[in-house]
C-alpha cells in the first residue's frame, strides 16, 4: 500500500491543486513549505482523492502491462504456436489456442492440471500446447527429460500418458519411479534413459527456457490465451470466462 501511495503522489498532487502547473524548483523554501501544507490539508480533508488517484494509476499500469504482453506474444508467435518440440492436443483446428508453461513439481501446475484437462475436453474447440519448463530443481528437470524422451521414442500418445502420470505422481521423481513409469508405458527404460541425455531433449528445454525469459515468464503455470498472458494458476470458471471473452472479441 505504501508503495502505491508513493507512486500515486504526483498524480494526487495534480488532482489536488492546479498549482502543480508551477515550477516547484523555482519556489522559495517558504513558498514550497506553504504549498506542501496546502496539499496536505487538502488530502486530509479529501482522502478519497488519493484512492481515486491510486485506482487511476493501477488501471494505467494494468493497461500498459497488457499492451506489453500483447506485443511479446506477437513478437514470439512462431515459437509459441509452431515449435516442433511441443506436444499439441485438444482440437488442432480449434478457434482458440491455449499455451501452458508447466513444471511437473509445481503444486499449482498440479492443481491446474485436471481443470485444464476439463476445459479442453468440455470445450472441444481449443488447441492446447504444452511447454516443458522445468524450473524447480533436479526432479523437475528429470521429469521433463523423461517426458520428452518418451515422446521422441514412442510418439505423442505415449508422451501424453507420461505427462498425465508425472502430473499426478505422488512419489519423488527418481530413477526407480521413472523406471516403473516406463514399464507401465511398455517403453524400454534403458533407451529412454539414453534419450533423456540427448542433445535434442536438451535443446527443447533450453529453447523453452529462452522463450520464457523473452516472454517475461518466471513462474509456473503460465498461460498464453489470445493476446493475454496469465501468470499463475487460473481457476476453471475464470478460464472459461476468458475463453468466451476471447471468442467474443
């Protein structure tokens, strides 16, 4: 709150008195003190002015951030929507595309997982793109390497099975748990292990990280929906509202 008050003070002063048009640096110390006292008195008598100024400032900052996000999305559209390293699901011809940057060890990603699945399935007209973005340590990295290795060796359907299992896995991500998961997928674990360390898997993760940095994505989950960046968990009902709004636009 204090930070907002500090940022809003110049706006508030302008609202409080037309004297802001004066050059304060040209005032004498006595004139500056008198002016400051007048502004202080005005704000004490009319504190709602300060709140109005903060609201205006917050709105302007939100609009500027949205415009900045829209520009980032447009500048990186190819990497967001047409990168061969990403798994794509939902309706490939959908009128709406949702891109998710996710991490298998992220609690909020796990919370969002069933809701995003329901959104895609119940809507039927959304193209969904997964960005492997491991940022929470060694287990996150191993999980992404495993999923991408399975995709390279076994294809998209096996990747989605691995993805679903990793999102709901209660055990730590380890060689033991990944071997058990590979067995459940009828995948050769030794081949998967070798592929996990391949240059191709490393390239995909590195390029997703570079894209995230360019998009100012620093946490998971983060979504791209139309011209919007949604940084953080978004409840299902709100996601549906945003999809409907995007279609309306």
